[in-house]
C-alpha cells in the first residue's frame, strides 16, 4: 500500500490600522515565526512562533518607543513558565508564573515608580 502525503504551504499578509504581518500556513495551520510591525516605523510590535497551529516558544511584544512590553513562553499552545511585562519607561509592571496554561501562585504587580503593589488588596 502506498501513501501519498501532500503538504500545502501558503502565506498571507495582513495590514491593519496599526500594524502589518505575514502569516505562514502549513496544511492550513499556522507555522513558524510571525512578526508584527508598526506601520509608521516598521519596527517590531510582536514576535511569536507557531508549531502545528499552536503558539510555541518565546513570545515578545514591544512598546512603540522600542522598549520591551511583555515576554512569555508557550508550550503546545499554553503559557508555560514566567511571564513578565513592563511599563513603556522600562520599569517592571508584572510578573506571573504559569504551568500548562494555568496561573501558579499570586501574580506580582508594581507601580510605575517601582514600588511593589500590595497583594492583600490594600494600597
């Protein structure tokens, strides 16, 4: 018995009011690196990777000023490990930890001046 496998690859370029991206598909599932760029400056807004249609690996986002906005990791389409986010000034905004897509423990949040926000609901 012979088996015939055919992989279908296609690309798609999308432009919105704020950014542009090119998506790559393999057998109708997103595959590979996907970059979003701001329309006005062409600098990166977001970088993520897909494997078999699911997010995989590091995902990064940047503010329009070029500072990193967030950094997180995915495994088989689910958040995994540490997720960090920053204010446009570069100050750390929040820190969370995920396991198999579920938030583990209490997230930490900081004020723009660098002071840790209270986790008991009292400021």
